[in-house]
């Protein structure tokens, strides 16, 4: 404390010396030292830093300017830049001038211009748009899976109609066979119309990579904004970690800037998790397409092995060929999207181990740097209006709610992985069942080649089933650890004008339709 007091006295003496030297008042950095916003919007802050001045007031042809080296040459620059005739100087130290400029740019010390709350809000808006796009894609994929269910249902109708036609012929039975056949063809056609638009998603799905948040010591930035936003992270700001660790010594405005950065990092995580869920939805769609292909293959093989060679041979081989192409297409989706489940689960586990906003907001959970580990007193001054802390409390509330949304996004990602594992199991069981059925019903009609084919289908089906359990069991284990699936959700309604024990609460019950 003695060292800090001496440092303050030395700074005061330096400011007094500068005031005497330049024969003008001195100014020390305070958050109340601001410039006219309508003027600052038109100025290049980087140029002001280089020239060493900052406009405090401008009007009626006169400007009051804070500078580190007042003089005639700087006055000429100010008159030209601000279009004024008179310039009045106030002197300050270089570090204080930088802090004044940073504060008026809504920046904490040392941070780049992209760390302001307005640029961060813009990045969050871009991320929200990306999540909306992923939601649109997942809706298309769900629609395509419904279309594939139409195809399989239509294929069942076609199968029944063709079996009747080949076993009992036409004649009066056409009254039954024709409607079944026509209905099946219509359903297959309609299902393909639902599926094909989703196929184009692979070419349009924008990449989304986690830039690895650093706990507010670096800034998430957006580039190429006018074409397709690309997200990158700035270098770690020197001294930002120590500044953040001394949370209780930060002013309300500085806290809100960190909280805005936290919300942006949380928005990035939600976007990345949405990307993983979209890719896993692609996997499930591909597996649904594979199961549809298996249905075509099984129908073609069944007809071929039952009726052997006939005038329907080309039709049977066509069914087998179409089914094989569909199965290969589905596995193409499966192979390209499978990694998303691995990366998604790893991301959830990694984020669960990271510090939360509470670790910074309550210092007894966070070790402070330096010799004195005790929390510092809150920087409350008599000049602070009561609302400034209420605004910071609301920023904290928004950040905590954002973090809660992230927890639920992690849960949705884990459950999406479990659903994808179940899709593996369904696909494996379909292939296993076809192999077993062929092995049982056509054991006496095939050679060794058909036997190898049957065993290969059975083995592949079992591998997919095992892979599905490998995906679903860890996901289900994690799901049971989240409290959001059970009980009522209670959210307090903050009123920072009264103690928290008097806050009202709203309860959302799972039992309420």
C-alpha cells in the first residue's frame, strides 16, 4: 500500500510539473473524462494516438483538447482536424492519454478496437445468423429423413404389388396390384423430392472451427463480413490475464466489457456445437439413405434368388444396382460426418472442465496474482450513480443465462450423438436382419459365394451395432448428469434496487403441457 501511495504522489507531482511547464491545467484519467461522441465517430483514433491528443469538448469554433505535448504545431493540427479557430489545451501523461482514448473506444487497457462492446455485439449477431443457418439445414435434413421414410413405405407397396403380379398374375388382381404399385411409385417420387434438396447441403455447409477461447484475454473477431463472415481470434493481450484476475478492483464499465467478451466466447461455443449437431444430422440422414438402399438391395436379391432368371431379370438387377448406389451414397455421408460426433463429445468434455464466469466474479474461487491473495475492495466512489452497478448486474445476468444456454447446448450435442449412435444400431440391425433372412431362407439355393455374401452382411451389421453402442452409452451417461431434464426450471427476476432475497421468481414446470 505504501508503494502504491508513493506511486500516486509521484504521478501527481509529474502532472503538476507538466501543468507548470505548459501553463495549462492537467487531467488524470477517469472514466468521467469523455469526448463528444458525434465528433469521435468521425476521427481516426489510431491517428490521435500517434499525434498525442484527444478532443474533450468541441463547439462554437472552440475546442478543449487533452494532449501530452501541447504546442503551436499540435494546435494547427487540431484546428485543421476539428475545423475550429481556438484551441485550449489540457496536459496529461502518455499512459493516461492512452487510457482516455481506450475508454472512449469502450476498451479495456491494451485491447484492440474489436474488443469494444459494439464490435463484439456484431460478432455475436454473425454467430447467431450462422446458428440460424445450421438450424435451417437440420430442418432440411429432418425433412429428407421423412422423405426417405416415404421411399421405404412406397417400396413396401411396390414389393407387395410385384409379388402378387409375379405369383398370381394379372387379371382381376390388377384392381389390387395397380393401386399398390402406383401408390408406391408416387411415394418414392415424393420422398426423392424431399431428399434431394438436403443433398446439396454438403456443398454449402460453411466451416466452423473453435478458435479456443482464452477466458477474455483475447478477442473473437469477424473478417470478410460483406461476403461470408470468417471468425478468428486475436493474439492474447499482454497483461489482460492479471487485469481480469483482479476482478474486484475493476470498475463496472471494465467488468461489462469482460462480460461482453465472455458472452461472445459462449456464442462461439454454441455455434460450434450447432455445427457438430448439423454434421451428425447429416450422418443420420446418410444412414437413413443407406437403410433405404438396403431395402432396394434386399428386394432385388430376394426376387432374384426366388425366381432366378426370368423376363424380370433386368428389373431385379436394376433394383440391386439402385440400392447399391443408395447404400454407397449413405456411407459417403456417414464417413464424412462421423468425426463430428468424436469432436463434439471431446468439445463438451473440454468445456465442462473450463472455468466459468462465477470463478472470476467471486474471487474466493479464483486465485489472485501477487503476494496479496485476498480480494480487493470494490471500487465504489461517491460519484457513481446507483444505476451503474445495476447495469453491470444485468450484464452479469445476461452472461450467466448465456452460460446456461451453453450447458443446454452441450446437452443437446450429447443427445444428438446418442441419437446418431441409435441410427448406427438401426442400420446395423437392418443389415444384420437381411443377412440372417437370406441365410435362413436361401441356404439351400446358393453356392459358397452367396454364403460369403450373407456372412459379410451379418458381420458388417454387427460392427455397426457395436459402433452405435460405443456412441450412445457414453452420451447417455453424460446426459444423466445434467439437471435440465428433470424437475421445474426456476428463474429469478432481478431487481437490483432491493436485496436479492426479495426478488420474484418465475417457475417453468415440465408438467405444464
